């Protein structure tokens, strides 16, 4: 009751425009990161599931490196190490660093999600496609891809939600997304309760909405055999 009594709703309302700017930045980074991580996961997951020479080996190394190192270290590497490469420094804007970092991180996890999905497609389906005269590529595009995507969809929910939540780490590089906006306001006004309460509630709504949307798509595309 004491917390509720001290909560200043007028203060929150005054800073709604700032939150909208931070939310827009978060959604931009998350949108690009999720879309890019799905694309990486499909391509590299297919390469690993079908053991494509060289590409599957590179994908395996990429997955092991990214999944076994903290994403914050990866963010600092993209932001701080790439500009100091000898001979060919790579200088990126904070927005680019933000979406690139979460995309690379999410791509590693989606690679394994889709590898499992494509690998779970029954061999009988692939054999039937080949008996109809489809080659390896045709079998993948017409059989493994549509079925594998459906099978892997549930596991991509967690990865997509994690990509969204990991955008909060971009406050470490000063990118003005949602968390950085709340932190900046709180550090000046000392209204930590209001700022971080609204911040937490906003992330809850975002993650629930994203999960609900993906689960809706999952139900629409569900395969009875794999349900």
C-alpha cells in the first residue's frame, strides 16, 4: 500500500512521449533482429540438417561460439573490437550494432531450432518426393521446408521473445531504446519506482503479445501428426 501511495501517475504520464520514442527504437531493433535470426536459422539449420559440406561445419562453429559466450560480450565485440581491426576497421552506428548483435545471437539459437525441425521430417515424405522425380533441392523446398518450419515454430517462440528482451542490453552502448530511456529519466529524476515499473510492464505486454501472435500462427499451421 505504501508503494501504491507513493506512485506518481502524473509523472509517468508526463514522460509517455519519451517512452514512445524508446519503444519505437526497441521495436525497430527487435523486428530486424527477429526477421534476420529466422532467415539465418532457416539457411544454416537446413545446411546442418542435410550436412551440406563446408557450410554445415561453419554453421556448427558459429553456433558453438555464439551459444557459449554471453551476449553482452558479443555486443561489446561488435561495438568495440570491430572498429580496431588492423587494416580494415569496421565502424558501425549504435542502431546497426543493436540489431546486428541480437540478430547474430538469435540466429545461432534458431539454427538449432530449425535443424531439429528439418531433421524431424519423416524420411518417408522425402522418399516419396524423390520417387515422384524431385531432386534434393526440390524435395527440400516442397517437403522439408514447409513441414520443418511448422515443427520448429514452437521453439522459435522462446528465441524470438529472447531477442526482444535482449534489446534491453543495448543500454550498455548508449543506444536510446526503451530500457536506456527509462534509465536516463530515472537517473535524473530519481523516480526509479515509476520508471522501472512502467518498463517492466511494457516488456511484459510486448513479450505476451509476440508469444500470442506466434502461438496463433502455430495453431493455424499445426500438423496433426506432430501436434
